[in-house]
C-alpha cells in the first residue's frame, strides 16, 4: 500500500473513531442529565393520576396539601423525590369554576390557579417540611405570577386545611422574611383549601414525559437561574 493510501486509511479510521466517541459521549451526557434531573420515584410506568380515586390514599392515612407556585410542570418534580411523598398531581385550585380546563385557566378565564396536590405519609414527613421545600421551588416575592408566566392563574399560594397548618405556614413565612435571604418581602398568601381539580393527563409528570422541552422551559423562564442564585 502506498504512503498516500496508508495516510488516507488512517485519517478515515480516526474520523470514524472520533465520531463514535463523540456519539457515545453525547448519549452519556443526555442519559446523565435525564436521570439526575428527573429522578423518577417509580420503577416502571408513570402512573395515570387525573382520574385517580384518592379514597385509598385516605384509607392509608395519607394527608394532602396543595401548593401553587407558577407553572405546575415545575412543581411536581421537587416533591416527587421527597421522602414520605406518595403521590403528586398537577392541577387547578382555589377557584369557583367546576372542572376547569387548561386553556381556560392558562388564559386567565377562570378564578383558579395552577397548583400541585401532594399526598404524603405523616409518619415519614410533615407539613412543616413540605412548606420548607415549597419556598425552594419558586419566587416567594412575586405575587403577580412566577417568572415568565404572568397573571393571577400563576400566582403563588399555600392552601391550608386547618388552623394548625396555617400557624405552621405563617411561622415559616415569617422566618423566611426575617432571614433577609431575599431583598424583597415574602408575599405568598396563605388561604383556606377550597378545591383541587387534576389537570389533563398530558400535563401530569411533564418533567418526565417531555424532559428536554421541560428543561428548556425551566431554564428559559428564569426559574432555574433564580433558584440557583438564592438556594445554590
């Protein structure tokens, strides 16, 4: 084989090898990002939860809390991986309309706000710990919406079920205010729980079903940068 042919052969071989290396590296990075960011609490298929009968959850002694913190796509993941949390659902809360739909809520045509319903085992975690987690998922100084999503339908709210939960939430809110972690006041309202309507199934666990789009949205909306800045 001539010197030119040998050189050509080695060049093509290196190009193919580099291509394979870069392809494997890209797949590894993509897989790592997905696994570290989604952290699915389920070993198998993502459960269907929109039409779930929660009677069994009540029988097991699980308790429910509802938080609003802007787009519900970003609110399920942080709670799904908390010890003691058994199930979360994205949905609509606090309004007067029955069985609201996404287009109506997202366009501000209802009195509901996007929210997440959290079912937890009080033997493994408690309301106080959930509230502490809540502060680290959103911007507690913005009552006009959250990040790129504006309007009352994206306002933050802590919905409480009783006097004890209200006391815990008020105390936690005051402690965060007094910590001066934020330069602005903590303005999240604490309201009585009225209702919760699960969102359409395609919205449930969106961060798992559509990870790449979810990640772009989370970064592009400003949520990711804000949380990294204040909570590292």
